[in-house]
């Protein structure tokens, strides 16, 4: 039977559309395949991290070495600053498109485990893909949760006080006053003398340190923790602890010894800190920041432990600065594990990375790297060795809602520093609102 010309044209158009759609499907499949296989047939490994430009440059140089030593792997680097990093990961997780390797933070780890987004790395340790033979327990324990190794520490640090010996000498204060064993009361006396010796427009302390990190240290000295065991509430019952801590810093602020908020709110980064500007001789921070801080200051700085509590417990700890984790959405988990082993153990890689994320966890790497680094990095290594002798176990991973708690205490600190509330009101407000946030975990 002869098909009419118009009908023939119609059928032909339909067939062409079907061919186009099938080609489109094939193209989509090819694009999906590019997630796991590079155009040249190599394994495509996606690695994500946050950090400064210096970290980006160092990590990409290490990636180049990794690719040279693993010619079957091509790395796609996905990096950004801290701001926006977690939002970007959340979007990727929702689309089931997380990178293979994720730089992870201790405060976020529980959230990602609870959402089943982090792979247990123990099998890769057992098989030898990740070698932890030269890693002490205190350097790796922070990556365990519910008996699973969900994150490998890529740089150990600890809370610290950086101080400028030259400014101490200028003020007529012996820097040995900050040797291990000095107390909270001693710190007040030291800071007063520094303020008096340095004169106008300078301060004895770079600011008021009432954030979660420092308050938790104070609680640990009293045998308490910030959160209870299951993360459903605060870990201390007596608000007098918070009142005393707030009062301590409030008095230093009111006496003009600690820099006031009108000064500290102008600080945008390490390069702006008062110790860099030679307007204050001390700063409380994390030890792995000392290299960048000293580079900004352009002069030698030293590190000291926090004040001790007579009769109290050790409040300091060794903390993973950051981790590398493998996502459960990883398309190349074994290649991801190889990367983690590489940054943990490879000597050349660690020469490139230069302990920017913190002190390496491998003892062999530490021994190799320490003599090659500058004064600031060596001071960081020595400080971590000192903390090992003056520390207790790391606190448990922070519960879901920890980010909200951090924002809460920052708001309360601002109100306190501007004199809008008293230490008693601050302690009461923190408990009430923190309890509401953590109750969601029940």
C-alpha cells in the first residue's frame, strides 16, 4: 500500500526525533561516566577542601606529585574558602554527587555520619592501602565514631597562646612568666604588668576569650564537658562555672587590660590581629595558625600553654585540625584511600604541604619534616610535643546543633562585651537557649 506523501513526511520527522532523543541519552551516559573516568581513560578522583590561597597552592602541588606517582589517576580539585564550603557539600550530598574525598571538620563529623555520608576506612587500613603504622593513638582517635574510622587526621593542633617576646621585654615582663604551671590569677597579674609597661593605645591581652573553645577548656579543668554524652543537653549543671568564667574576662575588659570590642571588631583576619600590629603581646588561637600569624607579623613569636587551675584537671588536648574523609557517594573509594595514605606518609608530599594544616600524624614524617621548616613551624611542632605532656583525652565529637551553639555563645559574648547583660544573665541565657537547641537530638 502506498503511503501518502504528507504521512510519510510526518513519520520521517518522528523517526528523526527519536534518533535525536536516543543520542541525547547516550550523551548523558557519557557525561555521567566522566565523573569516574577521565577522557584519557584514567580514574577521575574528586578531592574537596577549604582553606586559604596558600593551602590551595600547596595542595595542588601535592596533587601533581600524587598523579606522577599514580599515573592511572587524574585528580579533579574542588576547593573554596570556609564560607560556602559546607553549603556546597550539602547541595552535592542532596544530589548524590559528593566528591570522593572530603576535607572534614571535627564539629561537622557527627552530622555527616548520622546522614550516612562517611565511609568506614577501617577496611582500607586492614588491607594496607592506608598505612597507620607510624601513627600514635592520640593522633588518630579523633576520627573514630561509633567504632568506625570515618576520618583520618591530616594535621594535629591544639589551643595555644601566641606571645611576642620582644613586647614582653619592652614592657619589662619576663617571658618565662608563661612557662607551664602559671595559673589563671597569674595570667591576670602578667596581663596587668604588660598593659602598664606598654602604655597608651596598647593592651595586655588581644581580646576577650569567652567563645566555646575557651569555655570548654575551663569546664574540662573542672572535670566537666560542654555537652552531655548523648549530645542532648549541656554537660555541666552548675551555672556558677559559666558566671565565674564570664566574670573573669569581663573584669579584664572593664579594667582596660583586654582590648575592647570597638577595637577587636575591626579585626578581619590573622593579618589584622593586634599582636601583628604590636598593639597587644598575646593572642589565644589554634597552634597551626602560628605560621601564618608569624608571616603576617614579620617577627618571631612563641607559643605557651593556657593557664592551669590549681588542683584541677588538664584541659588541653590534641585536636585534629582537619580530616580527610571518603564519602559514601564516592565513585573511586580505593583511589580516595590511596590519597589519604599519600598525604599521611609520603615524605615528598609533606615537604610540599609543609605542615600548613597542622603537625603531621606520622612520626616518620614529623622527624623528616621538622628540621626542614622555619622557626614558626618548628615552634608548632615543639608545642604539640609539650601539649602531649599536659593534656587529657579529646572531648567527644560535637553533636548535631553545635554550629547553632557556637553562634549562640558568640551573640551572648557580644552582648556581654558591650555591657548589655551581666555575667549572671549571660550564663542563664546560654543555658536556656542551648538546652532548646540540643533537645532536638532526643
